[in-house]
């Protein structure tokens, strides 16, 4: 089934089997001018997305029918949609899996409804539903990499890249600041506006971005690791490097 075209107003699908949580979230999002639909199980969530593809999904992981990860996979097959995972699960493995699948954010219960609403709007601002910042260059280029911020498109060697909102933001930021080194904390703050959080989030997004832009993600030429410091976007025309530890993360693992 082909989803119907999106409505003018941003459409948020809230998927949670706890009616109290779902109603509180919906109330806060309604107050901020968003259109909200509520569903309480996995199959219904997928059916709702098939009927009309939402702009953003607030998705609980522990659902009847399909779990949140399966709902995520099925909805993402329908088209580009932002996803914030909302869950009582706090394990690092679950968080990393969600981010590796391409989730835009991850919020654990208990949570502040006001903070969740702010995160929803933050993700929407970075999506193709949000207006671009007027004083930002529309097209950023560096070697074979190109980001068109007006059309919200990224390319490598002319090939259109399928990036999540977070990956797009990261690539655009690095293209705007080539050859500058940034720590993971600096990237969290300057790219996504997070004052605190798990810095492994940055590592996951760097790894996913490398898989999409690097000829060999295991030996990155563009998005490189500066040992003991952070990450830098290099000139792709540079010769192959032979620096010991090049391409390794700060803790000695590939990142």
C-alpha cells in the first residue's frame, strides 16, 4: 500500500500501549501545534503509517503484536520518517541498536513531557518539514561530498545518500567546518544541541555515516578519527595515511 501524501501540518504518530503515557504525550504535542495520532500496538502503528506516512513517530519499544524495533523497520520501508524511541528499557545494547537502526533520538521512561516535546520539535526542525536557516549556505561541498540544505539532500560522487536526520546534520556540520577536529562532546552540543548525554551516540552516528560515504568504512579517508581527540573531515584528495592507529577510536576500537 502506498502512503497518502503528507498534510501541511507536521503529523506525529505516537505509539504506546500505556494509555496514560500516550495521552500525556499527545496533549503536550497538541499544545505546540502538532497534529497527533495515537495507536497502542505494533500492527496498528504500521497500518496507520501505511494510511498516511507521518513526519515523526514517537515509538515505544515494548509493544503488543510487533515490538518497537519491528515497527521501526516496517515503517522505514514505507518512506523517510523521523523516529524518537520512547521506552522503559535503559540498557546500552537497546539504545545502541535503536541508533544503529537509524532512530533520531532515544528517550527513556520516566521522562519529562515538556522535554519530549522539545526533542520532537528539534528533530522536526532538522527534517525536510522545517524551514532552513536563511544565513546558512544552501549547498556545501567538499571533494565528492555534497549537502544541499534547501532540498535536504546529500550526495557522494553524485550518488544520493539515504541519511537519517541526525546523520544529515552531522555531515552538513562537518562539511561546513572541514579539517577542524571536534570532540564527541562538542559534536553532541554543536550539531544536535545536547548539553549532556551518552557520547557513544556520536560514535554510532559516525560509524553509520562512514558506511554510507567511505569507499572502505574500516579504513576511513574522509571522516577520520584523530587519536585521543575526536573526529575530523579530511580532504578526500589527500594521500593515504599511514599514521599508527589511524581510523581507530579513542578507546582503541574502530569507530
